C-alpha cells in the first residue's frame, strides 16, 4: 500500500535516511553493549538504561534501513513499512520508559547505591555528543522525506543523549556530595520524558 502524497520524495533524502540509520546502528550497538556491561558491574541505573535505549534505537534504525531501502528499490514509499518502523520505535520509548521508571522507584525505596566507574563516564560523555548529532540529523532528514518513524527515532536518540548526560552529571554529584539518590531520580525524569514522547509520536 502506497501513500501517493509521499511517492514524489527525492531519492537523495531516502539515501540520507539510510546512511544516518546505519551510522546510528553501528554506534549504538557498540556503545550500548559496553554501557550495559559497565552498568551491571557498577549498579548504575542510568548507564544500564542508556545501554538498553541504544539497543532499541538500533532496532528502530534497522527497521528504517529496510523501510527506506524498500522505498528506493520500488520508487515508492510503503505506508505499511512506515507504520511498522514507527511502531518499533514508539514501543521502544514505552518499554525503556516503563522499565527505567520501575527500577528507579525500586532503588529509591530500597536505597540502592551505584558506583562510579571512569570508563562509564567517558563512554557516556562521548555518546552524549554523538547521539546529539545523530538526533538532530535524523529529525532534519525526517522533515524532508517526511517520515514520522525517523522523527520518532530521532527523539529516541535524544532520549539516549539525555540519559548519557544524566549519567555524567549523576556520577559527578554522587561522588562529590554522596547523593546516592541523584542517579535514580534523574533516570526517573528521563523515563517519564521518554514515555511522553512515545505517547505524542504514537498519537501523531
């Protein structure tokens, strides 16, 4: 099923969508695997959430590569593939938001502390910059195609960027002032934001 309003888009924009999605997959898979491993070892909620967000971001980007590749091969935009890609990305926002929110509340109630790990801070700082660039690029290309799925994926990258920033800031406050609660509170705030974005994107 094709949307006739979308069939006249420029192939260059679709190729740009493929390129940015592939770049996102490469970075998020590599950084997310490392973040999850470090997060589990350090009991850092935001670092673990950041890693899981990246893996879902990679899943969404993979769906977009298939989606845009299909559009290039058939010279038409598939509404079905667009809906599928959008569903994957928005589901990722909901899942990450719900899991991080639940774990944040559990840690706040239980008083669980995380541990500072230099490797995690460096990884999060680097990721914040790269994900910010990817987020802006995705949302810019999404406006030219146009693709709500790529737009939602851009916001998913932005969520990962925020979690990376929260990781760096939370680690700094926890180390300097022994504020153990900063990590789960900050993660809870980002989780609520992810759910809100997911609701907006799902409702259009």
